């Protein structure tokens, strides 16, 4: 190992991300560090290329007046130069602050002001326009630096400049002050804040989570050791840079292991790019796996009768024994033979279409994944595993060991992590991956960590007999029906969302006599279903209100009820009444967070009239809702919503009903 001067460097000295970067530039200078697809062609950057570019950006920022401790906003899709800007900021002892690129300008004001942002590196004209729109509301902002110059030729505002220009300034600065950057990197310490990530804000204003180099490096090393990752891995980086999962898997683990980050051309080309890269290591939240499965099922419904029959036959074989074969468990010779044939005819081509042919390890996190969805991927030979973590824990608390996969658990405590349960079932976590503090919120920091140094996650769960952690729900969301039955809304909603026709669900029941649900249909899946039946519709609202669609959704709800009737803990929480919402729940309307988590309290207030209608016995309710469009305009959507009853099952009758 060597430092920036080429001298031997002990492993213990690789305790900050800039030191890791310079180390890789020395020991594997020509290995691909990053790839980006541009104009249909993959551009490759070696570790030496990355180090040189990071050096130029860092020196350019220093020339503009960026100082140790300053915060640098990063806004845009996954782009090599945005990741380089993160590393450049860290080289100077600054703190990168990632914002969600799809947030509207007004949403960004809080984070930019709270973090007192002076410098922002943004992807393109769209993000520059957002910064200029809110410039008067963020007086600290002095420099907006853009990566993509398209459309920027006539921008003359003094605060705006191109990243190309900044890098050229940096190269001149580096030639004139050759020792400057190495000295700045040497000043860095493992306990320095390496990044600030804002929480999703499901219950209030987002909080800036300050994480150190040591926290993320420890989490990255633990995961690398756990899954035997090497510098030969390929990962596709397409999830928001502001999400803790992307920062751990795409930035931190790549910086520690030295593997390759691949950035897709755009959000629309992710599936194509996934197939071209064929990642060996993959990470996605459950909704991505749900969407992929929905696309597969839509394509199969359009296939010929023979192909459908072959598909369903071999999927039944996979359901019976695929996960067991993946885990190395005993399976009959006949099933093993059928599975091999299925791999040739169905599973192999299917994995190829999904871009999953080379995957050794895939993880999902961010929300609970339905056991059936989880089993589907494992049954076709994708080594999909669950992990558990939060922004405050570097997305690193529990991991599932190979050969010990349980569909309804998140695994065992990860290396270096101590997990225990409070008396009320709340999950408590301790370890080097914990946050240093919430930015400017000592009160919130003190409230989140108890006297023994454990972070209080706010999640409720329990350990099974094998030491696997099972998550029930957010502790604050777990309630009781009036008859004393447990009500865990997230648990029920995840069961509903397994069905390809249901995109989102929100359930109610705490302190009520029974459970009710709002349903969002999946427009693509239900639209395809409707077209094959010759049903005409003019858009989401029209399709959602059609009687045949209500019958389709009723079938899904009743299957969930039959499933819950088998569970002694949840049998009392079957859904009695439901409605299909007239609009899709939308982050722009405040109904979802930018990570697509339901803002339950906001929805309950906004649609109070619908909730009361569900519990008052009404069969129809008029609603008018204000909405925001992507171009900033506002409008309203109104509809008369039907309210339907769903069949519920006695616990002992559940098996016959399924």
C-alpha cells in the first residue's frame, strides 16, 4: 500500500475516502473505476483518471474559496463527475450534501438553508434553473457549478460556471501549489464528517445526518467481508445519490474494495444498461424488484398460449424447489432435472432480460419486501438477500448470511453491530456506523441515542429462534383495533403491493372497529389488463373507477385477507372496506417522500373525508383534490369514489378459502 507520494502505507492509514482513492490510483491505476454511458457509448475512467479529475475539482473549489468544514450541495442523476465532486469536497475537509434530483425547487430551499450551502455542483440546465429560481431564498449560495453544458451557453449569471472551467482553474492551481492538496488530505481524520444525508422527513422536516469517514468505511468493510466482494465487482449506480443506500453501495464500498461503478445514460435506459453491464453485485429497493416483475408478467400475458403454458409450468417448478437449490439444500432428482431444463428454457432467458445473469449477490432494503416477491427472485436463481439499516446507521444493521435466507427476516446483526430489543419491542442499535450527530440539532441527537449509547431506530421487531431479526412495522405505526387485535399497517400494505396491479396502498385501523384501505392501481399493469379486454379509458382517474377494475382489486384484497387469516397475530387485521383512489399518490403533492415512503399522517389529514366515508357505511364519496404538475402548474382532480366491501375469513377457514 502506498500514499500519494508512493511510500508504503499501512492498512490502518486508509481511514478516509481521499486516502482510499489515492491508494487505488497507486495500486490499480489502470483498472476501471467508473463507466458512464453517453450517446450510446460506454466511457471508461481508470482509478488514475478519477484521482486526477478529483484533484482538479478539489483545487478548483479551493481557488473559488471553498474551505474546510464548508458544505457542498450535489444535485443530479448518478454521474461520474458528481461522484468525483463528493470525493473532491472530502479532500478539502468539506462536507458533501446530496439532494434529491427530482425535488422541485421550493422543496430544496429547506436543505440548502439548513446546511448553509455556499457551493453547489449540479448536473445540468434543469438543476441550474432550480437554483436560480430560489436564489433569493438561499442567500448563502455563492457558486452553482454545472456538469452538462448543454443549453447553458447564454447563461450570464455571475454565480454560474461550468465544471470544465472549474477543473481548468484547479489544474493551474495544482501546478502553482503542488503540495497543497496532499497537505489537505493529510489533515483529514477518520472521525471527520464525510457526508451529510437528510432523512426522508416522513413525520416532519428532514434532519441532516452527519456521518464520519470511519462510520461509512466500517460499514463498507463489514459488507465486503460478509459477502466476499473484490475489486472485480461491477455495480450499476442508478438510485438517487441522496439515498443512504446508494452512498454505501455505490460510493463507500467501491472506494474501499476498488470495484467499478457504472452510471446509466438516463433513467429511461436503466434496463438496457443493466443488461449491457451485467452487474455482479446489485442493490435496489423493493419497488424496483416489484416493477421488474410487473414488466415480466405484462410481457407474459401478451405471449402466445404455448409460451405462457411453458412459463407457468416451470415457474411452478421454481417455486417448489428453486430457492432450496440456490441454498444448497436437498432436492429430489426429478425436481433438480426439471429445474435444469427450466433454467435453459425460462430462468436463464428471464435473468438475461432482467440484466441479472452475472449477479452473485443482490440486496434489497428501504422497505419490507413481500415474501412471495422475494421467493420469486431466489427461485429463478438470483441470490437476492435482505438487509436492514437506516440513514443514521449507514444503511448497515443486519445482513442475511448465504445459506440462511428466511423470506420474512432481515438476517442477523452485521459485523461490528450490536442489536437488542427494548421492553416495548423497539429495535436498538450500537456500533461504529452510528451517526455522529444531527446537524444543528443536539436535541434530536440526544433524543435518538439512549443512556447506554444505543440508537433508537423507531422500528418494532423480534428475534426468532435462530437469531434472525424480523421487522413488524414502525413502532409508532403499530396500533390496535378496538377489539385488541394488532394493527401493523406497513405489514398489510406490503402484502397488497405484491400484486402487480397494486402500486401503492395505505391502510387505516388504529382505534377503529376494522381495517380499511386506499388503493393506487398500477397504471401500466392495469392498463395492459384493460386493453386486452377491450376496455376503453381516458386516463388514470377513469380507469381506477371502472367496475371491472374494482373487481380485480377486490380479488387481490381478499387473497391478502385469506393469507392473514392464517396468521394468529394478524388475523384480526383483515381489510373490511376499500376504495381505489382517483389519483396516484405523488411526492410532488407531499403524499410520498422522495424515497416513495408513504407520509401516513399527511394522507390521513388530506383525505379525512374519504376515511370517514369508509367507516360511516357510505358506498360513494365525492372528492376534489388539488395537485401539482411537473411544470409547476396547479390544478384539481375530482371524482365520485365507490367504496366496496371485501370478504373476510375466519382463521380456521383460511386454508379452504385460499
